[in-house]
C-alpha cells in the first residue's frame, strides 16, 4: 500500500480531471485525488469535479481499479471482488487519516 499525500500528485491543473461515462450514457467529470497501491494493483480515488478536494469529510469518494495499457491509455473499472474492495477502502481511509494528520501539524 502506498502512502499518498492527497494534495501532492504532481498533476497539472487539468491533468487530474477525468471524465467517466455512466451506465446512463451521461458523462460525469471527476477529480483524481490519489492513486493507491493495494495487492500489487493500483486504484484511483476520485471525487466529483464540483466537490472540493479539501472537503473530503463530506465529499463522495469513488474507488476504481486503475490501469494503463502499453500505449499509456488510462482505464478505470469497478472493483468487483468484495474482499479487495474492503482492502482498497481501508487504504483510502488510511490515506485520508494521514492527510488529516499532516494538515494538523
């Protein structure tokens, strides 16, 4: 598991914007706030673009499997395994707790 700083992704202003197409066919913009390493896989923490990253206590956080293909194309997919999702959720909670500790000191 990584030890991400939620504010230190080294992304340009618009590089963290991700547009996902929902099952309804509608496009939904999200902000990538962190990547987590769990069980040798990467997972993205996303929040709806209209929510502020520093408002994490009330933000809706989405956890998705994150992969890049050989051409550098990024892909997001649902985490189907409930046990793996629980691990990713715990890693996300730890990342938020560590970010809170960092801002408090």
